[in-house]
C-alpha cells in the first residue's frame, strides 16, 4: 500500500466502532483490485484519466468512511467501470465550464457531492457539489466546484487531514468540499 493508504488504514482503527446511524455501516479500506479488474476499468476510462485511476487503485480498492464527518466514500473500480458502461446522462462526463475536460467521478461525501478527477488545463481532483447534470454535463448552477487535490496522493493526504481534524474535534475545520 502507498503511504497515504497505509496511514489511512491505521487511522481507521482510531475511528473505532462509532455509530453513523446507518445499519451495517463500517469504516473500511479495501484491498486494491486485481489486475484484470483494474485493466477493465482503464480500458473504458477516458485516456487522460487513466494515470489517476491507476494511481488511486494501485493503493486501495475503495474506501467506506460513514463515521467521518458526513461520510466519505471512494468507489470500487468495478462500480466506476459499471457507470462508464451504462453511460448514464446523469453521470458527469464533462464540465459546463470546460466541455473538453474528461471527468470521472470516483467517490462521494455522503451528502450528494461527488469527488471527480478532471483532466483539463487545471487538472486534478475536484469536488462537484450537488447540482445539475444534464446529458453528462455537470453544471454548477448554485455552488462552484472546489479543487481538493492535484492527484490521488494529494487527495489521500487531504482525506487524512480531515480524519485527524475529526478525531481531534477541530472547530472551524474546512472539510473536503466545503
């Protein structure tokens, strides 16, 4: 496991058996997907997003943290692959502000916001708030999108900082996407 996922795995133990209010909820860091599953995802993913997805899933297979803040989730490679196959008009594939940008959503905050890698001039990991998605185009009508990392490692470090702030009960902390 990479440095951020190793630290994240240790920190999840500190979250303990907290009750998020959801039946069957458990804080988990999943093992990386097997090579065939990752290859199937990368085959379908937009070319400019493959490096990010390879980095992310080289370190972990997904994250489920329902007990942290409003909840943080990194989807499995299989779940992302299924969404790419379905090609739903409700799944963001590009941004209204940059129609040439490839977008792959890979997680959520538990409140409807999405984490996405955006391959564009200002490439990186972005938080897409609850908003309108029309025919695969994300339109941030009410709330602007927020950059939350340069790459998978930077996003992971930011997630760790959120866990530390949550465990230390830091007042006024700006969580991912806020």
